[in-house]
């Protein structure tokens, strides 16, 4: 997966890749529930980042960035629990790596914006 410099585009691409991954998962009871959570969390990463960019105050900006970071962490968690289908393990690992990278990017944004992360 190529990684665009624009973070809004990158987070949207991430959510689309997660969506495509979920569509190919085995349809058992556990995966159905985990995939719902995974889809929501992965889309929320970018949605909250967009909200941060449109925030009216620094406090709101920081809150939205924290939520994006939390959702990236949650996405990584759900990816760990999903049982991949045949040939999906590598994609699962790539998505988990991207979630980790997004988490680190949002952490860096927080550090620059507020001095330190709580």
C-alpha cells in the first residue's frame, strides 16, 4: 500500500483497505462481530482527523487528534482478534502496521501541539 503524504487521504485509503479486507473474511459469528467493530474504528480514525482540521479551538483540535489516536489503537486491537481467511494474513499484518504508523503520527501531532502526551 503506497502511503500518501496527505493524512486525510491516507486515513481514507486505510479505511477502504480495511473495508476490502473485511469483505473477504470468513463469515463466522466471531468475525462478524469483530469486523463490525474493526470497520467502525478504522473509519473513525479519518473522520475524527477531518473534524480536527475543522476544529474551532485548540482544545477541540487536541481532543479530536486524541480520538483519532485512540481509534487507530482500537483498530489494531480488532485486527489482532480477527481470524483471517486463506491468504489474508499478510494483508492483516500490513493493516496492523499501518494502524501503528497512524498511531505514531497522531502521537507526534499531539506532542507538537501540546508539548507532551498525557
